[in-house]
C-alpha cells in the first residue's frame, strides 16, 4: 500500500491531503485536477462560482449558468502555476468558449490541462499529465430558470513506473456534469438601482472509476455544490456581487483496513452521504465552504476577495483570496487572482491565476 500511496501522490493535486492519509479519513480520488478552480474571477472570490453570473467559464462551475453569459459569443483562457513552492514547473491551463443559438440555447466547449512534472520522487517515476475535453449544452427554460449538461473525456497519466508488480498506464474515462441556475431581478421605477438574486446547483464529474493499472481503481472526484448569490447595482456605476456555496465530495469515506474503492460506482455515490465512520458529525466535516465578493466600478474595474475553508481533519485547506479585473473596450477582460493561505507554511502559498477573455 505504501507504493500505492506514492502513486496516489503523483495523481493528487493536493499535497496536504496525501500527507494526512495516515491520520485522517481523506478520500482518495483520481484526476483531482478536475476540482481545481480554473479561472481568475472565481479564483479571486474564494473559489466560489456555482451561483455567480454567467461567463465563458460557467461550464466548469455550473453548466446551467451558460445561458446567463453576456453577449452571443465568448472565449476565455487561464494560466495558473500549481504548488510552486514545492514543485518546479507544475501548472494548470484552461480554455473555454460558448456560442448562443436561437430559443435560449447555448453550446460551449473547454479544455483543461494539468502539467505534473513528478510530484514525488520514486524509482523509475517519470512526469505525467492530465487533460479533459468538454462539450456543453444549456437552455433557458423560462424567464428565471436555466439548466444544462456537459459531457467530458478525461485522460490522466501519472507517468511510467511499476507498483506492486503492476506497470502503470494512463487512465481514461468519460464523465458528465449537470447544473441548474435560477435568477430573479427587481429594480426601481427609474432603473437606477436593481437587485439580482441567484441560486445554483451542480453535480460534476459523474462517471466510472479510473484504473491506472496499479491493481486499484479510484473514484472520479464527483462533487455536489449548492450556492446562492446577490448582486446590487446603484446609479448604474457601482455594482456589488456577493456569493456563498457549500460543496461535498460524493465518494466513499476511507475506512482503516478496508478498500472502499472496491464499491460499485453508484453505490459509492449514494452511500457517501452516510458512510462516514464518525456518523453525521463526520459527514458535516466533509462539507467545504466558499464565499466571495466582487465590486465593479462602471463595469470597467473590479476588486475581489474571498475565503475558502475545509475541515482540519479532511485536508485543512483554508485560505483567503484576492483579485482584480479590468474590462477594456467593453469586450475584452483581464483578471488576476492571488491565494493567501491561513497557514504561513502551507504549500498553497504564492499561487496565482491570470485570465484573459473576450465576448461579443
């Protein structure tokens, strides 16, 4: 099992989780890069994006938001170094776009790539990489409600090595997301002030387990997120957006002396709400909370801040985020986000994201 944990360390994007496996019940999943916030806007708002307004990156957070994206066409690209204080050369790249059709329909596509130059040292271990290609469809189902779905192809390569006599190989899977989004607008008679309420829900990375050839199968990071948001605009110049959400990984909770990854996929998802050995208290500890705020001045300049919290026995990733954005010539945007961990010794320090986008 020691060799298997080294293998897991290579595919995991969260070093703190790997180090805590011996003390805490932290779920082991494949293709963890699918859970990394890809864009600088959400990256500056505490990694909260399920119920914010729509944009080119909506499909990652909540595909139902695509119908709320501005204009008729948009694209975005993001670069983010990963754990630069520990790993030299690891980074995440993300590109996404959408096109609105007739009758409130929207189609979108994205590609997400994680470059992993060997997170841990092990004999015969070479660098690996992960990539996901996604296609999305969303539709406005009424004046307030929209929904959508995503189909994605996931490939995860953790390098070439031999683990317990097994030769490692790339793992591949087809997965999907579903999302719903509700938006309600109220304004004064003059139109100088308006209030927008939003609610979003998304179930992401639904798919079969992945096999790296090590003799073990790992669940995809299937995640359920629920969020809400409020946007207030005053005098057409000042806009304040606030949002909060909660997420839970729908995979089996590890049990000492047992390989919970042997459970059938659907059984693992359904039992993930009640399988924690610590009962209801531990199930609540598995919920991750994210919240953020965004201020816009004349829809040109934006300032952002947020907070992200994970329970100390489930990974203990706690950090603040900050960010800024600028919109140029109404159609072009540049955004930046920076992560500030609450623990000065955290491997998450010095992480940032840069996004560029355009919509017409």
